[in-house]
């Protein structure tokens, strides 16, 4: 007599699991919105903070860099720690640290204390980000995972929509301290709701943490991110950039050698020998590199080339987050009928199409509807790709490696974000004289001369060409990430001839 599974769609057990999954999604989405809004508001309010402390350019840059550096370098670590010590506990501890860091940041007596508190925020954010996707993957039934992931990824657009406007209003009306203090009630709410909602899960076996691997990962990422962040301002020939790049490159083979010998490596290099996982992460890196600086680039175009004010420029870039907000949940719903692989490839191609529209129509007199259409396509492409790519990777992994691989996936995206900003600003300003570069960042170049504007337009064309090429490379990587056994949208798997089932995960 064949036993009938109790978790079939429509069964009471299935519906109960689905209700719990959506509650989990509300917790993780709240965490993502809180972190996203915190970062985007500070980007707008940074000049107010710098003026308050009379900070120099070096320390002002570290207000942003400290968070990104520490967050990126600890994502893999906290993915591994959560696998060993309990995902619920580490996730909730992230809310505690992020909230405490935000409270103390608003009380900062000096700029370097603020930078230290930004590092504390980053550790808390790493605990949250490294585990949010895994918690959703564990909670949702396989046939509804793409829907949950679509809502989760779609909350990124909420932060992009609300953050800049909120940051400007708070800094002007309440003071820069409230840029950080507004995280406190949000953090308390998220912590309370998470503690009430998330179920305890059994901890894994007690195993030693790979201390050597963690230190090497942190050192390599620190060197790489410092080199990338300084390349835009100091140039590729700067001793800081060269030293950082050399250290990062030298430490990569050292890391591989150490991790191969570790009993419980923080970064299991064997996982990345699987073809689908390697190409999917490369596609994610290319997508982050092509899209992350787009809003900054277009805002500079509106202000420096067309001479409009910052508020109008902020409104002008809204088609990007609007496109993400629309595409992510729609893609999640389509994921029940369309494979994540196809959504990932389609999203990457859509992003490249949007950048192609912007590349072919870069001129100060271009009608806004054309620019808006290109930005909307980029936003839709990013929302579609992120949902499809994340679902594809997370649904193909064995449960024991979800945390570390998800941390690595987020780390790759963060490195792409840093490189995107540095690369974009370097290529953009390479066409104008050093004396005029400050006018570009200030958004006042249009007041200088038509010749200067035309020089800047050459820089925009070069930049869009580079980003378009990267986006096409990302589409190619996404296409090469085709799994040997494709998972059908209903959660079952189809075996390709001669190939293993996708659900089996990476082959050691």
C-alpha cells in the first residue's frame, strides 16, 4: 500500500506550511527594507554628516566604505556560523546588533566613532542578509519558492524608492542623527516579530570554525575593496590600488590551498566546481556590475549635463525601482510555470536591452520618455534576473550548504556593486579635464560651457558601452548556467539525458 504524502498542494499540512512561509517572508522582507533604506538615506544625507563633523575627504569616504567592507567580508562567515549555531538565533542577533549600532551612531561624538558604529551595523546586516534567503528557502514549498523570492527581492525596490527622498527630508528637518535613530523602532519591531514568528530549528553538529579561512577571506576582501574604491579617485597607478590588488590576488590561491585542507572550511571550494553554480554566480556578478551604479550615473546625467536640480533628478531615476517593484513579484508568480533558469536569462537580456537604449540615445536633448523607457527596462530586467537567479541557485543546493553558498553569492554581488561605482566614475570622468571633474560630481558642469558638456557626453557614451558589454557578458553567463537536470515549475525535476538531477545539488 502506497503512502500518500501529506504535504501535497491543497492539503491542510501544505496550507499550514504556506501560511507560515508568508509570515517568514514578512520578517525577512522587513529586514531587507530596513537595511536598504538605511544605506540609501545615508547616501543622500552624507554631506550633512560631513559638515557636522567637519570631516576630511578620507574619513568621509570611510563612513560609507566601512559598512560595505565589513558587511561584504563577513557574509560568508555568518552564513557558516548560522549553519553550525542555529539560523534563527544568528538572524535575530543581527537585528540586535544593527539596532544597537544605529542608536550609538546617532550619539557619535566624532567621525571615527561613527565609522566604528557603521562597522557594527555592517556585522548585524551581514547576519541578516546571509540568512534571510536561506530562511525563505527552507520555509516555502518548492512550488511556491519563486513567489516568496519574488516578494523578498521586490522589497529592494521599496528601499530604492523611499530611501533617497526620506534621507533628504530627515536630514533637513530632524537632523542627521535621525538617519540612524529611525532604524531603532524599525529594528525593535523586526526583532519582536521575528522572535514571535520564526520557529526554532535543531542546531547542526558542533564543529570547529575555520579561523584561518575566515581571516584570509577578510584580508583578501579588504584589500580588494580598498583597491576598487580608491581606483576611481586615485587612478589605477596609485600605490594604494596596486598594493591592494596584489595582496588580493596573492591571497586567492592561498585561500584555496587552506580551504582544501580545512576540516570544516568557511568557503568549501568544492561546491564551486559545479558548472551551474559557477556560471550563475558569474552572471550575478556581471548583473551587479552593470546595474548598481546606474541610478548614480543617470542622476549625474540629469544634473551635470541637463542642469536640473537634485529633486527632479531623483524623480527622473524612479523608473528603475518601479521596474524592479513590478517585475519581481510578477516573475515570482511566473516561476510556478517558467523555470528559474529561463527567467534568469530573460532578465539579463532585458537589462542589456535597457542599457542599449540608453547607449543609443545619450544626448542632453534626448526626450525623457526614451530615457525613462530604457531605465524601466533595466529595472524590469534586474528584478526578473535577481528573482530567477536566486531561486535557481538556492533550490539546487543541499540543505547543509545553503548558508555558506548564499553568503558567497551575496559577497560576489557586493564586490560587483563596489566595482560598478568605481568603474563608472572612472570611465565617466576620463573624458573631461581634471579641473572639471569636481564640477561633474557637484552636478554643475552644464554651467561651464557647451564644449565641457560635449566632453562629458563622450564619457557617458563610453560608460554605457562598458556597462552594456558587461550586461551582455552576464546574459551569456546566465545562459551557460543551464542545469543538467532542469527543475520543473511544479517542484518536480526532469532528468536530462546522461545528467544528474538538479535537486541533487553540486557534484563533489
